[in-house]
C-alpha cells in the first residue's frame, strides 16, 4: 500500500458528522529500560456510520489504537475527541460513563458469565446506567432480537454454540444504544459459517448508522469494510477508502 503522511491521513469524514477525531496521537510504554512507542503521531477523522477496518502486523499499534479509541488508555500527547468530547479532560469515572454510553465493545473472546442467562449477560452494561429494571430488561430483549436470539434469552452460555455466544456479546455491546461499535477480531474464535453470520449482523448494524471499527488480521474480513487503515510501527501508513474519499 502507498504510504501517506499524517496530514493526508486525516481526511474529512464523508459518511456523516465526525464521531471520532484523533489529532497527532502519541502513546508509549516503558518496559524496564525499553520504551515502546506504540503510536507515533496518528491523526484520523471517522464519521457517523462509517465501516473501518484497522489492519497491520503484530506490534503495529492496532491494539493500542483501539484501546485509545475505547477510552481505555490515555495519550502521552495529541488529542482524541469522541463526538466532540475531549476525553483527556475526564477522570477514570467519567471515562467509564462515556464508554458505557457511547461505545460498544465486541472481542474475540465472548467474555460471557457462565452462570448467567443470555438475557442477563446482555443486560449487564445497563446496570451502570440510571434506567430502571423494567427498561433494562426491555432493552436487553430488544438487543437479543436484533441478533436473532429472541428465543434464546433464558439459555446459558453452555447451552449455546460459539456463534450464538458471540451474538450475545454483540447484543451486550448494543444494549446501551452506542454510536460506535469497536470489534477486536470478533470472528477469530468462530468457524467460517458462524464468522460470516456475525459479520452480516454487525454490517447490518453499521447500515443502521452505527460507526463500526474492526481490528482484524483476516484480509477477507477487512475487505468487507468501506475504509481501511494500515498501521505500521505505530504510524498510520495508509488510509484507503473503497469509495475514493
């Protein structure tokens, strides 16, 4: 892929108002006497409803970038604005609230509670909101219906296939009605058929207006995105859109 400089790597988002704006982001970790510069001046704008694949080799900075977008790590320098909110000005408690309200997470591991039903697993993020119990149950049921598991609400993880468990994880990510869905290798633990079904579900969610950012090593998964970011050694080296923007 052709290299781009950091100013070229931050085009105005075309899919809608910017939900993510990153400006000259730097992040490093000190590991003993070694300093790992995980992000090196990354700048990007992502609009509402975009489907973006984040790709790169191991150690390229993908995970750090995703964790930064999810408000899980703080930058050393630069700015990150999430729907116009400069997250650097918020403490851990405020960041947790922002994550809970605005971001849904889907991981390679399903991370479901074994002794908790699909409905209860889905409802977990609502426990940290001010909505009442009845509304929490309603939202969880609606989220399960969105991923085709309305009739599995009372099933435990041990009673479901891997694909079904990942659907529950997607429902859990949606229950607070986020504007952004961050998915880290969401099909990595699934067979080809189940992985394709999960991708169809999250693509449908993306078409409904949710911005979708997916970290993947799989070119077949990455090719489904409208926009592709390539990271190498902590730098954004390519920003390619299938729509030519």
